[in-house]
């Protein structure tokens, strides 16, 4: 569903997209990252409690991926990379953390 929604956003307004992703280890994280990473110009993996190691996430995402030490640094990296759209996804805990940054 998320991949389809991102494709629809791109169809309406093409934008350089960065994904910021943090995933719990108990989820099928490989399938999630492999499915979504082609939809973005940059994937930035971040740590979560009980989460997948960001380096492993970045490696699974492919060549246009990196790991960041936290969400604030990931957002800075996305902006520095020219992101026009930033999608924070993978965990409600990560989304909640994003809301506290405002």
C-alpha cells in the first residue's frame, strides 16, 4: 500500500524523494526495504529500540542508502541530498519521534 501511495504521489508531482526508515527486528524488514527502496533516490536507515541495525537496513536497500545515528541527522542528510519529499516510515515509534522534532 505504501509503495502504491508513493507512486501516486510521484505521478501527481514528481519530486526527489528520500525515505527515512526504522524497522523493528520482529517485522519482515527485508521485504519492506526491498519493496520500497527503488521508489526513492535516497534511503536513510535509523536505529530504533528493538530495531534492525541501520547498517543492515542500508545494505539491504542498495547503493543509494546510508545509515544515520538518529532521526534528526537523517532529516539533515535527506535535505543535504536534495530531497524535495521526505517519507518517514517503517514504525509508529519513528513517526512519533518525528512529531517531537517540530
